[in-house]
């Protein structure tokens, strides 16, 4: 594998340093994707956790526009009491 200095990448070097993922294209054909190392590690770790069944990957769909403004759901009883009851069962 060939290794290059970030300075050899020209104007996109600062964007990569700032965490941007950069696609390298030849016309319309994608030939490479430059991913900052920390982001690549995070995405790899999330995939590992998903494979182990410890997390679920999102659908990629955006949240509804009213997600933060809609009323909160009402609980039928005390959430704390239910939590404590669940804890005592185990």
C-alpha cells in the first residue's frame, strides 16, 4: 500500500483534518473515499456492536419535524415504581 503526506492532497487536506470524509472521483466514477481515522474507527466499532446484537443500526431516515416539540407520552403509573419493581424481579 502506498502512503502519502496529507500536504500532498492539496486543498482537501484541511477538510480531512477537520473530520470531513472526502470522495475522490474520476468523472462520475467513485475511485476512493478518504475517511478520517477516528471516524473510521468509530464506524467500525458500531458495526462490531451491531454484529454482536448489542446495538441496533438506525434506518437512516430523518426524525419527524415535530420530534422535539410534540407532547411527551404519558405513563399510566409511576415510572420509578415500575423500575424498582422490575429490579426486584431479577
